[in-house]
C-alpha cells in the first residue's frame, strides 16, 4: 500500500533531506529562540546549567524523529499528518521551555510525553510493515516507551525532585539507540545514512539565532555606531565558527564508519553524534552573548554573565569541535587542534579579565582570534569542504 514505511534503499548518489524534514526543522528555530531567551534572563551558573539541561530534551525530539526518517523511506498522507502533529506538539514544547524549571513544568512534560507517544506509534507502524527491522524497532519501542512512562510519572513527583526523573528518562532515551544497535549488530539493515547532513542543518538553525539577535539588536539601538561595530564583529566571529564547522568538522563518513567497524566504533560514532549537543549549546550561548554586547556597546564593560555567554560559548564550541574531530575517521593535524584549544583558552581568559575591556574591544579581540584561526586552518589544512564518504564494506555495512 502506498505510504507504508519501508527500508530506505541504498543509493550510489547518496541521500538528502526531504522537504518535509526541512519543514519540520523550522519548528526548532522557535525552540532555540526560547532556549536563548531563557539563558538571556538567567545569566547565573545555575541558569547556564538549567539552559543546558533543557536543551537536551528539545534536541532529542529533533534527533529521534530525524533518525526515524533516516531509517525508513515513507512519504504518504498518514506519515505527513503525523509529522505535522509532531510539529504542532514541538511548538507546544518550545513555548513551555521558559517556565519548565520555574513552576510551569506540567505543560512541558505533557508536550514531551505526547511527542514520545507519537514516536512510539510510528515505530509500531514500522514494526508491523518492515519485518527486517523488527529486532531494531523492538528495542526502540521498549526504550522510548520506558522514557515516556518515566516522564509521565514525574508529574506525580513534586518539584524539584521531578527534574531528577526527567534526567533518568533522558538517560534511558539517549541510551536506547546505542544499545539497540549493539544488540542487533549483525541484523542491522544495510543502507545509506544522511544523518551527518541533518546534523549540519541543525547547526545552521542554531547559527541562525546569532543572525536574528544581530539584526534585532542593531535595530533596537537605532543603529548606534558602537552597536553596529559590535554587530559586525559578532557576525565575523559567527561566520568563522560556521567556516570551521563546515570545512573540517562535519564528516559525512562518521556515521557509516561507526556502523561498519564493530562495537568500539559504534560507541565512538554515538559519541560523535551526542557531542554535537555541546556544539549547539555553545553556539546558542554565543548568540546570547552577542545580543548583550550589541545592546551594551556603549557601556564600560560587559557583565560577568554576558561575558561568560559570549566567550564561554565560543570556548565550549571550540573544545567540542576539537573532541569531535578526534572521534572522526578523517585525520586532522594536531597543530590545527592545538590552535583551536589555544583560541578556546584565550576566550576563557577574555571572559575572566574582560571587565577591563569595553564591549567593542572584547568583541574585536574575540573576532580577531577566530578569524585568525580560520585563516590558519585554511592555510594549514587546506579547504576540504565536507569530508568525503568512505567506501562501505560489503560484509558489515550497518545503519545509523
């Protein structure tokens, strides 16, 4: 029957995101904006930790539905309606982010559980019609159902103990794909994955928050000269972060390499995937820092929290991409990795001693360091664009 899920057939030309996947991604523009708004108004150590904690379930919703679309080739009226419902529920999740840890957790939990129930329904549908994936889908059904039950049961527990149940549920859900793949290693279906492209698209979504705050921030200051200067420097910094990621970090072979080389490489591959969370959190924090720097361009210095968001976000991003590159099958010169970590350390120093620097000077030093790092990598490593795919072995090709 048309519209039923089936295993995606391997293709020499590779795969790309569908229009439905790109439409689905738009919801997470709102989600990232709400997460950034939360951090903007909670610039404390606890606020940073809460922001990172809330980022995890939002990203898991996106990644779990993206994984399903990567595994199954399905595009009929029923699936489209289910994904549109998922989008609507994701909007509800996003709009409940701000109050999720401040007495308004019930709405956040309700939206999250509803999304989990929908995902379980999609896997049940696939289990019925795609027999060769039943060992894999059975474990996903078990794990995601357990996670949904834990999240639902958290409503019976008062705050703040409720949040510990969320953490348990997230742990179960993050472990589910890992152990599902390991437990059915020899039965995993053979096909081409497009998840690295999806990770890159989510990176663009998060980078977009910096573009939004840059434009709105300058407009909000009536195009004051100082704010325009800081905005230009902030954009240069963000452009460098984009360049570093898409030229040398996004590796299209990382996922397939993980599923063709045994259990150890599976763990490495999942570490590469989950490590993107640190990249996204760092980029979103950087956007918040840029917003403060533009708004306070004429102040003597940025506040400690704003400096932590701006410089700390950049440092977290650089450390994360360095670690991810070490997990990638594509080689990368140690000198280039050392340069990244050196700039990350410089960003931390700016965060600590930046009280003596005006926002334009602080933004200028940070942008100069990032632009210099970009030129260094272009000259030292050479432009590789997106790393090429490695050939898939015939015997043990595995699916992400």
